[in-house]
C-alpha cells in the first residue's frame, strides 16, 4: 500500500498555487489517519532555509480524521502562497497523515 505524490506549481503575478497529487500505487485500498483537519502541507526552501510554510500561523479543527485512497484513483490538494518572494526555490509538499508518508518536490521560479 504505497502512496506516491507529485507536486506542481502554477505562478501568476501575485501568488503561487501548489497542487499535491497523491495516488495509491498499490493494488488494495489504503486509509490514512490524520490528527486534525489539515491534510497537506507545503514548505518552500531557498537552499536549506525555509522561507514559507503553508501551515505557519494557521489553526486547524482538532478532530481525528481519515482519508481512503483507492488504487489508481489520484487525489489532489491545493494550497496557495500569496505575495511570494521573488527567486528560484524548492517546494516540498507532504501528506500530513500520522501513519503514512507521501512527499513530493518541485522547483519553482517566481
């Protein structure tokens, strides 16, 4: 039961929208457990320095949850970085599940 991810970044004049796609590449359904209402996080790095994180300063509903991932049925999650800093960076998106890992990276130029 493997979850694999890909991360895309779409830029415009005043924001970057990151789309994390998570797909179960196994042959059986799998369920991911979450400790709150947040399902994904995205962080942006300039080299090794983190310059932005989606969840910084945010609060999420404190409720246990789960997401079921069927084989071959990709699920997408979007987050937006408003007023981004100009430059070329590496973005890392991850599923915030407590019992499964899924991470993807992409370079983004602003």
